[in-house]
């Protein structure tokens, strides 16, 4: 990873991160959080910021296929890794089956937790295509829905799995 | 929330990391998963000027069995990697279970065993079960390596015996004669909660007689502590419900809990009694380490 020092003595780093299949090479400061890189640098604002402490799961993205809170990962630490955000799930005009299922089951209320919920669910279904309800609940235990709409969220994930 | 500025280093070897730490002194902090450190920095609780990332040190991310030594876990292994490791599931399922009950899935994919130990939070979930199993850690410094029993490592909340130029490189669970072990975490929620009380036990049974026991308690003292009087009360005894109750009472007497928002000292003390009893029963009955 190349370090660049500007005229004011501030060091920046050249990172290359593959996001939703595309490689992005950008110059970031060491203190740039992944979530800010995704939202501010790449304008992929589907990933939400909630608690910003790794408790609420709004900012969940997949890093090398595993769900992580992008608010506790530095962009420089993600150099060379592969990230999937909510924008990366739909193909062309077709929503992912999880997204369809969330719509069909009214699993979206205010919508703020939805991107994170879906990313956690996506990771679960990739690893375990036919989860039980307790497995679904455990997979989204790190995603808080303050509308408390968990029942329909669980239904939507189970339905997507059984399609 | 944004992070203050800091200098970032990504050393290519353990020696280089230790040399950097030695040179930088207290201005530097080691960055492993970052799930704890970065949050403390956001709140201004710590303000390191230099972060030394372990990202490139691939040798710290393995789990292997070394004959004559035991199971060696690299310090950068994440909690989920511990949960999913076949070697640990076969030999020390109780360690996988302890890792599985921490935080939430997203944090378990990032947070590391080395970080969990180095932070020295009294309620941390991995130290009690590792101490019960007699684990030690390897510390690498600018002038070489040293090994230390994990139970001797902690000196207070957030405080350990680590030297400013040292990093934890591995955790070693030695071959033992235990026939059963378990860790029971009592938290207020099933996910994303710190332990109110954590009880880890490892027992060696011969029929119904307990030949050896190690009991380690979390969240009820400034550091994860051995309940040595409780251990003495069960060693060499024939196990019965009455005995386990008495051992629980012993452990409750010797722990040193404080009152905080998660529970009062009195409540914690009584829960130590209950969960010591239950943990022993579980370790004895399930018969897996």
C-alpha cells in the first residue's frame, strides 16, 4: 500500500478495494472509516450509519463474504479485500430474492435497518441456504430494528430461503 | 463519529512491529480487529498518535496442534474463526462455545482473541475458559519472546503485564487430562451483552470422583480470577448435588464483585453460586472438554 505525503505533511494511502465487483482505487487518510469511504467517497449511501460503534448493524457490509460493521473497520485495513454493499445485490433491474421477499412481507417499516438486515441475511443464506428460525434470529442478532418489526423480517428471510 | 488523526503502520514482521512499539513508546497502540480500540478512540478515551496494524502478520492467524505444546491459536484469529475451527470443535468445544456467545456475528468476524485478552476487560468471555484449561500466552518483544500463564497476565481492569514493546502473538492450550469443561455466560440479553457473571470450569473425573478441577470467574473481580477455595472443595470428592451446592457457595464467598448498571454486587455473588454449580454439573455430565 503506497503512502503519499502532501505539502502539509499529511500522509494519505492509496487503497484498492473491490466493491460490488468493481475495483476502486482511492487516496484515503488512515483515520477514514470504511463506512465513510463507502458513503462519502463512493456515494453508495445505501449503507446506513446508526450507532457507529458496532452495536446496531445498520452499516453491515460483506467483507470477503462475511458480514462486518463497516463503522469499526478502517478503509486502509480493507485494502485488497472485497466488499459487497446493499447496492451490489440486485442484478440489472432484478432485485435479489431477499429484497423481493422483504417487500412482499412488509418487512420494511422505516427502512433504516433494512440494508444491514439484508446483508446479514444474505451472508446467512449463502452459508446456510435452509436455515431454521432460531438460526435466522441469531444471524440478525447484531442488527437492531427500532421499529421492532422483527416478526416480518424473520418471515421474509425464511420465505426467501424456501423459494 | 469520526476518528482523530493518527500515524498508521503496517509492519511486515513481528520483529518490525516490536521495534516500532519500542521506538514509539506509549504514543503507539496495536491494532488487531479494532472493534474495541476504534470505539475508544471515537469517544476520546484513548488517543494514540500511532497505530501499528497486525494486518500483514499472517503468521498470527492460524490455529494448529503442535505436539508437545498443545493447541496454538494465533493472536489475530477472530472469534468466528474460533467457532468454526474443526480442531477446536474436536478438542475444546467449550472454547468455541464461549467465542460463539460473544457480541454479535459482525463483531465476531472482526474482533480477535488477542484483542479480547489484551483489552483486559473484567467481563471478557474468552479468558475464563482459557484460564480454566490452563492456557498460556506468548508475548513477543523487541528483545525476544516470553511465555506467561494467562491467569498471571491480568493486573486490573484494562491493565496487564504486557511491556510497552510487546505484542501477544499466540495463545496455547496445553494438553491436559480434563474430561469435561464449559463456560457459562450470564448476560442480560442473548446477543450483544456483556457478562454479568461468567463461570468457566474444567474437571477431570474418575467415575463419580472429581480428581482435579479448575474454576475461573469473569466479571466478578478486577481481573478474571481462579476460585481456588472452590476448587479445593471439590478436588478428591465424590460428586453429589449437595457437594456442587457447597462448591458454589465457596466460589460465591471468594469472588469480589462490584455493583454497576448490569447488576449489584450481592446479585452477582449469588449468581456465582448458581452458575458455578450449573457449570460443574454441565462439565461433568456432558463429558466433553
